[in-house]
């Protein structure tokens, strides 16, 4: 039976272990793709070369970045080419450049001449295989799974899920693309990040987010598949794979694109996505759940018309008692002042500055009307590319009278301005009572009908009627003209 040794993160040689034990160590995260393995004959192999080990191979430039090797320009590195010839010495930067050029692949054997492989004080250089000689690997080879770049603060293996790459980050968690090894599909895994682990209340919010999201079954809310814990007791949960762009990105594209995206057609597409958001929030409100952190960055738009409301970490039930956020001290803040803009800020009031309703900032009690106000802010930002109220550097909001959207966006009329300003009313009694009523008025506007919150003048009604029935009037006028021409020809 072949025996193996491996070098841990401190460069210490451990072993011997058998092939099956090696595989278990890889599952536990003790052996990573960068780990140096050595067989009983002293020959060296990178762990990522053992295709049956249960982790994905990483990009070569990441593979070469071994923390227990010196990274100075004077360090001597070598690699063995396809003919088994030793090439070098060279600095690490050159080695990485060769990797980017394709001269070094995931199967290439590399070598370093520093005394990092020590056994009882004697330096031991890695031994490359002779040309044409194969290493004795006692591991059953299976087809490689989907792999990709990886950047994670935890183990590369979470249960049956292989971490592929980092695709997002929030105030308390990281989001990764992962591979479900049993169902053979890509999924999204959300974990607590280092910032989130500093405070115990972040863990509670994280668990609440997973449980609340898992209870909501709506096409506009990402389904949660699994809630579990890693080997260190840190929670993570698994969702449907997120693919697409945020509403915030599309709004910026709409207002700042150089390819004439600023058009009625693009605006209508954005408003239809916004209607889907309102419907998802109405569904949550009917189940007594308030989101409390609605903003364009928390809305994901898929490539096939999907609209998803994300980040339910601050959600709570309406019948809960008044919010009681944990004590917050200035030195506990994990964000700088410049980073706070657009992020959920831990402090006296939960949520994002500029999207919180006046009554919540005053009393600290969350209600569905808070989400209605946040939807109004989102709608104003969608229409005008700015927030309705100024947010000071200290995150204070100045609740002045917002400029009507129709004075900023040429494709907006007084009706849509009225809809937006109704959702933004400082008195919650003057806002829409339900999110789906806001959605209904936007749909009416898109259909060329009168909205419920604006009293049209007679001239505006006539204009709207003619606009809605332009095709019928055009056909009628054409018929009259044709009839007149025919009468002249016959007369």
C-alpha cells in the first residue's frame, strides 16, 4: 500500500497516511489544492493534481501563491517542463507570469530551494518524477467536476458543496457559487464573513435571514435549499444559483449609458421589474413580514425576466415588539465613513440611510408602511437617478420636499410623478396602504390608463384618450381620406 506525506500550512511534514485517509483530509479542508504531497519515494506532487481528491482545482496563479513559501523577488523557483527538464531558477513573479502564459499548468511540478521542507533539521528538496515515470497514486480517478476560481475565508468544502468562486459580499456575509456534488448542479452558498463573526447578533440576523427566506414561497424570492453549519460551527445556507445584474446596475446603465439606453422602452422594462418587486413585498406583508432594507442593490434581475428580492437579514414580523438593536459603539463599526454609503449600517436604526421612513427614524418601530416608503425611494431613484432627500455625511437625512420626477426625466408625466410622491409621503396615512396597489397604479400608467392618486384635468384626459386610441383615430382618418378621394374620382 502506497503511503503519503503532506506539508501543512506551517511547512511541517505530516504523515504517513494512506490514499483513503488523504481523501478524508481533503474533505475536512486539512488538505487544500495548494498542499504539497510526497510519496514514500520522496517524489512531490501538488494536491490539485490528484483529480479524485474531493476539491476543485484552482487557477494556476492562485495555486502558486503558497503562504508558507517566501514571495520575495530573490526566492529561487523551478518547474519541470513537459519533457521532465528542470527549468530555473526564477523569482515567483516570473513563475506566475509563465503560468498566465500557459507554460505552467495545474499538472506542472514546481520546486523551491528554500529550507521549507525539513525533516529532523535536514533540508529536503522535492524530487521530480523521471521522464515517462508515473507517480503511484492510490486514489480512484473519477471525472472532474465543474471547477472555477475560489476565494473563501472558510473551508473550500461545506458539506456536499464545493466552493467555486466568490460572487458577492454584503455587510455580514459572503456569497459564493458552489457545486452540489450529489445533484450535480451549481448553487449559491451564503456564509458569514470575518466582519459578521465579530458580533454575535450578526449570527442571529444571518439565521433569521435564512429562516425567513425559507418560509416565503414566491417567484420573486430566492428559495432556500439547506441551512447548516460548517466544522467550526459557523452557519451557512444554500439557495438557487443567482445569475444576473442588480437593479442598481441597470438603473445606472439606463441613466448613464452612451448607447441611448435613456429611452421610454428601457424605462418600461425597469418599471415592469419594479412591479414584480412590489408584488413580492405585498406577499411578504400578507404574511406579516417586513423587509426593512429595500434598495436597488438588493434586487436581482435575471436574464429571462426574473426579478428577485434579496437580503432578508433585517426582516421581522410585524407583530414583534419594537426593534431593539444591540448596543453599538463607534469603535465596533466595521465600515469606514466612505464605505457606509449604500451599505446597511449597524447602528441606532437598522437599514440603509435614505431609504428609512421618517416615522421609523423617529420611533424605531417597523411597519409595512416603512417598506412602502422604501419602494417610493427606489421608484424615485429609478426615475431620476438620485435620492429624493439629501443624506449628510453623518447619515442624517434631510426630509425636504423632493423635486417632482416629471421635472427631471422627460419621459415622465404628472401621473407618474403623483404615483412616486404618494409612495414617498412623509405621513404614512397619505401613502399607498399596500405594495400591490402601488404596482397596480404603475401598471395602469404603462397601459395608458388613469392612476388612482392623480386628478387629471379635462385637457389631460383628452390627451390621454387620444394617445390611447391613436391607432383607431389614425385608421378612421385614413378611411375618411380614402372615401373623399374615391368620391372625387367617381364624381
